[in-house]
């Protein structure tokens, strides 16, 4: 939905073969049908599902050239300041927003390298660039995505993988 749907729509319009993934099965299927692309159910925090998704992409399309890590949550806006954020909320936001991106990058790098290169695009946020006292867990998670992106980019450059890794920092969507 939202930004992810727009990204998929743009890639499809440019002729890319797109597989969208989401934890929301009904929404994923309807969006894929609307955009004329494929859908696979995925929980981005599940390491085994990342491996399955990459295998399925390579099986269907022979190669993976682009990964967009877009899954993310803000969390409840009434309880995410540094003083009142429940630890379970903190962990959920970090798990989806940071762990999911890490797992995606880790799973995609070998596949994109096998395809002779490509691009990993991590959706961060303007919240990564400024203090977020009323969305603390979200801001921290998006700052971590920004840093992870730089680390992945440098790693890929140092090993000569021909893989670009960039983060995008949209404002409110």
C-alpha cells in the first residue's frame, strides 16, 4: 500500500518484472493483480522466508537485480517518546524496520552478485536525519537503516560486487 505500491507501479511501468511481498495476504494479492505483477507472502523479520523469497525470485526470473526494502511501521504515536515507549513496541519497530532491512540485504547480496550486479534500495525516512522525540523508536530505526545502507554500500564496493546500495529519506507519506 502507499509508498510500496507506488514504487512497484513505477517499476512495472518501466518494464521491470516485479514481485511484491507483504505480510498482508489479501492486500498483496489484490495489489499484485492491479499492477500485473506477482505476490509472495512474507514476514520480513523471518530469516527463512527471506531465503525462500530469493530462491523463488531466481527460480522464476533467473536473476535478482533490484531489491527495495520498504516494509516499515511507525508504531503507536501516543507512546513512542523516550520516556514512555514500551519495550515490546520498541522491539517490534526495530525488528520490522531494521532487522527486516538487514535480512533483506544479507539475502539479496549473493543473488544480485550472481546476476552480475544491481541495486538495493532501502527506504529510510527524513526521521533518520533529525531528532524524533515523539516517534523515538521509529527515528532510531530509520537512522539505523541509513547507517546500514552505507555499510552495505561500502562492503559491496570493496568486494567488487557491482551492487549499489542507497537509502531514500521521504517525509510524511
